[in-house]
């Protein structure tokens, strides 16, 4: 393959993986913006999404097959259920801790993450599970770019979800309330916003998007396992920091950028795929040193 | 702060029971008597027990050392550290490489592992701590994973197989190779760690950490450099972990990346949080629980982490100060 063909192919791969990162990073960034919590369990929510999708498919496929219609139905149902799980976690584990010292709520988040992935580990016997779907894997060429139907639909779906999310945050009352709470929670309460309802809604939306990304990753990679959420949680945080934590378009931008960086980074000589994760982490450290407020963040110090 | 504490107290179903139990220690004579008896018991212990129980006890002392180091970061400075196993690995691998590949004497490798840990601590701590304290949690989480991956991928660290042939340390002409030798070595280390922790806690720096933990803004207003103090805690804690790692390498003589997983970082953190963050007796108690529970209840093996996850959640929700109470008295607000 000529160089420009490799670059074009990596551009597409990077955007696809980056859109998964972006979807997970949105929830991470929203939760940090609204209650200043690094939600370690968010990566596990993504993993739970993938497993829920698999369970739905194995139940539904005898009746409606495992093609695109049942996949889309599964996606919607999983998003709803996992969104509700996110709200439940928020209610049980995080809400009582909102006024506690910061360290306590971080440890609580770690505990939730441990509970989620150990539960799935025990239920799935710690094995890789095949994500069996009945969709076409034939490839076709668009210019020099080799594509499959699956990849095109996945990238379109991911970008559609991101667009809907962007509209939700910028154009609706709820989105406005979320942005307001991120600025000043106490004043919002005085203004008559039901703060706890909006926080619950934030967890619902964030978890639903992570679940959607989990299912898409299942379709893309073909296998899922209980530890898949760990690294993506780290990368979603990196993406959120790159874009400016708490800023929703920043999370999407950061996710896409990180995906592209990884795709192109592994093409550099001497940096093989086994160094991919080291590469993105080094990038996080560099960003924290030189541009801690992210690409879209304003440079202001932490408010008291 | 006061509000939260009261809120937690109302919900606590075990109110008072544990406090009464610990009240025995309020009497100084009982306290010192207890400690003296404990030390005597631990010194004669190897003569009366099997190699297996000695092994467990050695592991316990080792946990006490590591967790007291982690406690400096988590308990004293109030920073969540999720990659402590990586700093422990830095120490173990520095000793391992210098000893097995260059034939350096064990005791001479310790300064090198401290230097390596300080460099790693600065590389991670400096960019992160001048921003927000809680960024450290996720950056250390990433660092833990990256260190493990790096160790696996490099040649000098022996890749996935690890390093073998690390030399046994010599002590006044005696080569330490029996389990009872290591029992006493880690026993002395644990006592040293307790003394160092105690001195740190009551130093000027220790008071600054306490102030920052209680009220960061007020501490800054009183002229305490918050970032520098936290960085000190992070680096001292990292060096602590590295020294423990060096001794670990000397005891095992072979190390591999599997000894430094995320799960190990979590177990160390568990020990610190369970007994009571920031308190030496609490950390010791936590280490005892984390080491002995899986040994006593063998059946819980696969469910261990799930159970620890729930324990962590329940402790944070109902008893955020840990099992060992803040002051060994019955609370006075009733």
C-alpha cells in the first residue's frame, strides 16, 4: 500500500475508535463537570453495556435474528437499562457522599467499579465471550479506502449519537440546567432547579452513551470480556482532559483526537502496537504539563 | 465537616460498640502492657510455629510497611493513589536489575531504588499535583498500568517471565535465606516504618498535611504551600514503597510483572482505608485484616475482591473514618 493509502485507512480507523472514546468521555466529563467526581465506574458501565447487549442478543436472536434490526433494538433497550443502573449507582453510592471529603467519594467510586467488574467476572467465568452478530462482513472500496458495511454503520451511529447529545446539551432546558449546575450548584438550587433530578439525569445520559459505545465495541472487535472497561476508562479521562474536562464538545473532540493519535502513533517506526497504551498515557502527562485546561477550556484556576 | 460527621453517626448501626471495645486502650498501662506482650510474642513466634504461618506473618509485616508508606499519601495528605504497586515495582526492579545483572550487593541497591522512586514520583506528581488533587487518582491508576506494560515489553526487565537470580542479602556475614530470617527482617522493617510514620505525623510537615486535608483553602491562606507539601507526601510515600519493593525482591529472588497488578494496588489501599486512614494503629489493623481474612476464610477466594468492594463501599457510607475510631472514647454528642 502506498503511504497515502495507509494514512487514509488509519484516519478512518482512528475516527472510529476515537468515536467510541468520545462517547465514553462524554459521560466522564459531564459527571466531573456537575459534581466534580472522577467516576472510576464509568469504564465498567461501558463493559456492562457490552454484556447487556450480548445477553439481549442471545435472548432475542431465536425470534428476530441477530441482524441490524435486533441490534438496534438491543442498543436502545440496553441504553435504557444501563442508564437506569447509572442512576441507581448515583443514588446509592454517590448522593450520600456529596458533602463528604473528596477522598471519600473517590474511594466510593473505586468500590463501585470493583463491585461491577468482579460481578461480571464471576458471572462470565472470567472468559472472553464472542459477540455473535449476523451482519455482512464483506468489504468494498471507496477510492483507496477499504471499508465494511459494519464499520460504516458504526461510525455513522456513533456520530449521530454525539450529534444528538450536542443538541440535547445546547438546545434543551435540561441541557441548560446541567451547564448551570456545573457552574454553581448552590445558586441553581436557589433558582428552583431540582438539582438532584438533573444530577440523576446526567448519570442516566452518560451511562446510556457508555453502554452504546460498549455494544458498538462488541460488534467492532467481535469479543468482549470483563476487564474491557479498565483501559477505556483511562482513555476516556485522557480524552476529557485533552478537550477540557467538563466541556461536552471537548470530550468528543478529545476522544476523536486520541483515537487518531493512537492510530497514527502505532505507524511510527519503533512504536509497535504493544506500546499503544503507553503512548496515549504519555500524551496525557504531556497535556497535563503544557495545556492542563484542555483544548477548549479557558485558562482559569480552580475556583474556591 | 462537622455536619457530615454527625450525619454519618446517625446512620451508623454499630454506634458505640467498637468504641467501647477500643476504650481498653485508653488506659496507658493496658496500652503499653499490650504492646510489650505483643512484641515479646512476635519475637518468640518463629520458634513455636510452622514455616507456613511464618510465611503469612512475614507477608503481614510486609503489608504493614507498604501500607504505612501508602498511608503517607492517602491518609496524611488526603490524595487517592491507585498505582502504588507501580512504585513498589520500581523498587523491586531496580534492586532486581542491579543485583541479578550487575551483581551489586543488596544493601547498596536500596539508595538506587529510592532515587528511582523519587524520579518516578516527581514525573507523575509534579504535573498532576499543581492542578487538582483528585487528578492524581486517575494518573496514578494509569501509571500503574503503564509501568506493568513497560516492564512486560522491555528486555532489561526480563519481559513477561521476569527476573531471576536476585542475590540474597548478607547481614554481618550471615546470608539471609531462611524464612525466619526474613520474618525478623520484615519485623524490624515494620517497626522502623511505624517509628518513621510516627515521627512524620508529628513533624511540621505532618501538621501541614493535616491542615491541608481538613481545609485546603485555609491552609493556603495561612502560608502553607499546598502543592509542595503534597508533592513531599507523594515522594516520601513513593520512596517508602520502593524500599519495601527492594526487600520484596531480595526475599523472593525472582520477580515478574504479575506481582505488580492493579489488584495489588487495590489491596494496599483496602488495608489503609479499612482500619482507618491516617492513623498508624488503623493501618496496622487494616493490614492484619487484609492479610488474614483470605487465609482464614479460604473458601472466599474468588469472591474476595467482590466482598472487599462491598466492604469499601459500606465503610465509606457508614464509617468513613475506618474501623479503628478517631479517638478511643464514646462520642460525646448524645
